[in-house]
């Protein structure tokens, strides 16, 4: 064993991290699991639109599906959580978030999370015109949220957003 590998293997090299003594190839990284099958991801995202039982079953069998994203082409990507968001299925959305799914401003809007959405829009006003899955806007998601998102619907409209869908480009 050469000196560099001895130091790295024994932990004596910890103070030397960041120097040229230890290289990135010397650090052992755990292997990633294999890519999820496209048809499995597509089925999970589809279930996220309206089938809580299927979402729960599939997630139990394959936890890696939680944040899996289906590529519909042309820059249009969607997760099961986003599917639930744009159809207004708060039960599926809340279930997936409780499982650790990454929520975004579109889903939070549909869920009527006024404090969080207003804070995001105040910090990043450009998000008002951002595009969600299928080019659907915050206004669309607020409409789908129904009564729970009424305050956000009014707020987003007052900020000047009038389109429910923006062209994907």
C-alpha cells in the first residue's frame, strides 16, 4: 500500500481532505440502485392523479418511486405528487408529502398553504409566471384547490396572473 492510500485508509488523512493528497477517486461511494423502469414510473405518476390505493401499494413495493419523475417530452416532467396537485387531489398530495415527497409551489398552492406560497412569491416574484407540469400555472392549481385555496386564488389574481396555462417551450 502506498503512503497516500495508507493515510486515507487509516483516517490519518482527515485533516488533509481538500489537499492534493486525497483525490476524489480515493473516496468509495456506495453504488446507486438501478434506474427504475420507465413503465413503472409512468404507472406511478398516473396513479398519483386519482388512485390513492394504487399509490400506497406501489410505494410500499418500491419506495424509490416517491420522487420519481416521468418525462412526457419537450421539457414536461411530472411526479405523482405534481399529478395530484394539478387535478386537485389533496388526499393523495398530503399522503405523498407525509411520506417525504418534495413539495413545490404548485402543490402548496392547490393545498391552500397561503403562508408558504405568499412567502415564496414575495421572495421570488418570478415564480408567479412559472410553469408547472403541462404548462399549468399557479392560477390553475389554486382553482383546483377549491375552497382551501380560495385566499391564494384571490392573491394570485391580484398579482396579475390571469392565464391557467402557459405555453411549454
